[in-house]
C-alpha cells in the first residue's frame, strides 16, 4: 500500500508532547538529547513542561515541533516506511530530515534561527478564511490590498485558506469575506508568515541555508511551494528560501499524492491538524495520526495486517 508520511507545522505544539516517547524509547530520547546539545539549551524541557508562552514563541515552537516529530518518527519506521513525505510549512524541515535531505542536528539549528528571523520580521497578522472557493479568496485578497497588503498564505483544504498581511489588509479582507458570505477568523500569530512582509527573514535564512549540506532525497518529497517532487538537494534549499514568502500549497500537495496512488496517510508528530485537512480534501481517505504511545500502538496493529 502506497504510504505518505505528513509532518505538522507551527500551531500543533502542546505542553507534554513527546513525553511518553522520551520516557519509553531510547531512540526517541536520543533525538531530544541531540536537540538539547545542538541548541545549547533544554528544548526537551520546553516540550515537556512549557510554560505555554515559552513553547508558543516561534523560536521555541519551531525546534520543539521538529524535534518531537523526528523523535516519534524513530518509533514508526520499524513498522512502516513512507513512499513519499511532505510537511506543512515548518513541517517541511521534518519531511526533509525523514527523506535524508537534511541532517537532524542541522535542521534543528536552522529552524531555531528561522523562528528568530520570522519573529524579528513580524509586523502584521493572519486570518483563516472559510467557506469560500479559492478563486474568490484570491480576488478578495487583491481587492483588500488596496487598503493594505494581504495574500493567501496556506491553501489548506477546500473552503479553508489562511491569508497573511498587514493588520489593515487582513482586517479589510475579513470584512470583504463576511460580505461575500464567508467566515473569517483572525489568528493569534506572531507575524504575517508566508507573505512578502517576511522578506527580511527570507534573506537571513538564505544566508544560513547556504552553509548547510543538502543531500539528494532518498525518499520522494513534495514541496510546499510547488506541490511537486523535489529533484535534488540544491532545489530543496532553494524552495525552503522561497517558502518563507510564498503560499503553502497543502491541498495541492495532498491531491498530488492521491493522484499518484497514495492510499494511506500517516501524520507523524504532535496534534492531528493535518489528518483533519486530509479528510476535508478526501472524506474517505485512510488517515492515522501518531502523537502518543496509544496512537502508535493503534497504527502498529494496522501496519501488521
């Protein structure tokens, strides 16, 4: 059965994530230990104990989610191997580790810096736009941009698109959405991610990534920016740089996987946001999320059938 592993992005974090894996499995524990060493601080404590405001801060949330996802991955791989991988925004770094493109210690150091760069570039906001088709959202973004910049940031699923931009632009977008019969939900985020307002973060990240080794994928990986397969390590690096200021084509990514014969989707990492999005894209899809030992056991039973 063709299987895809999916890796979550920012917003999936919760205090206590990964605690069971750290306590029960030596391979998972070694990932947390490696992250603590690489960062020179106890990101493991932030995962397990918080506090919430520290974990939510983007320079902590990003390495915390990556570390937890890769720790959980160690315990999934003995039972299932992916034919293709992808990650949502930050989760793309976890997917690149899973695909053998990035070394874990390089990845955890990079996403810490990515978080710092994105935090420094903040000066806007985001909102979820619901119940409107993609072309309508795209047009409303253009209309709202007369007031302030706003653009699609995440094409998550049919009827769920996140927009990003200046405070004024996003507020205008929310008004226009309601007028068009849709629903707008302002998001509590620390910046206008995946918009051109992140250009300063993009430039700093590009300089950092230039010094990191990127291998060619050992497992197929689909990129956020293109919803297409990443051909080689250099392309992976270029797409990570573009990703900071570009839309995440998540719905397109899942549709590409379905078109190419994926039958089983496994969300590896904290939460189950991506599992919900896959079901919105294809209601009858076979989806598992693995974020604790109970869901791991459930998946192991399925994988052994």
